[in-house]
C-alpha cells in the first residue's frame, strides 16, 4: 500500500507541476494555433490525472480535513478545465450525454461540499474549514448550475468562446491556489504574520479574476466592433 500511495503522490505532484507550467502556454500563444491547442490538451490531461490521484490519495490515506478540502478543489479545477475544453467541441453540436452527466455529478459533489460545510458550521461554528467547504461548494454549484441552464435555453453566438477561456483560466487559478496553500508554510519564514498565509488563499483569485475580467471586456468590445481601447 505504501508503494501505491507513493506512486500516486509522485503522479499527483508531477502532473500538477506540469499543469502549472504548460497552462501558461495557451495564455500567451496564438489563439487557435497548434501550440495553443496542444498545450491546452496536455493541461486538460494533467488535470484529469491530478483529480483522479487526489481522490485516490484521499481514500487510501488517513482522514485529514485539509486533504479532503484540497481534493474538492482538485475536482472543481478538473471540472472547470474539462468544461472549458469541451466548450470548443460544442460550437455546433451542443453538450453531449457525457457532458451533461459530468455536470450533474459535479452538482452532487457541490451539494456534498455544502452539506459538509454546514454540518461543520453547526458542529464547530464559523471557523476556517466550515466556511471554506461551504464557499467552494457554492462556487462549484454556481458553475455547474450555469451549465444546466445553458443546456435548456439558447446562448449567445460566442458563448463557447467565453466559456472556454474563462473556465480554463478559472481552473488554472484554482490549481495555482491549491499548490500555493499547500507549500506556503515552506515558502514563508517561521515568524511571518498570519495575514500572509491568509493572502495565499485570496490573492490568486483576485489577480486572476481581474485578468479574466479584462480579457472578457476586451473580446466583447472586439466582437461588438467597438473602437474604444481596452486592456487585453
């Protein structure tokens, strides 16, 4: 069993690091080009491996609250990357049965995270983990819920385009955050103030969210034919 766990841990770390490095390429490469597409596909494959290895490590190792939470983040990041990648395949055909199944399974996972967070909230009050489980459960449910809505109502012509890069970008932010909070104790000095560790949870989402927001604004102006300058 120790060999299995060690192998899974190596796979998890290796594919996580690869995802963080390769995930930068589509951001700067020509959109729709060969390099962009191949790097993006490698990123998605890495996120599949990260999520599967995280689930197995969580099941096979002794229970730890942080391990369970980071497994939930891995599933969330995997869902964002998968739906972002699949968006480019749904331009004409729409979501397949597999896409719908993944969405509904993710909805169930989000409900489980929310339920566990509420349970911890009742048990321990408004402490660190109850808030995190509830918040990220609601966040996961929001994304999956939007996908359910898009299956039942018409979407804008370029919906797939915006879904592609916002979901892939969100997945990268979640992956970066998980890696940062896992290693922040090794990166910061022993006497570092507590707010610096807390900032590692928040800063990636703030910075990454702003960049995604600027990019959405840029392309909306571009597609509308506006000549106003915008930040890409």
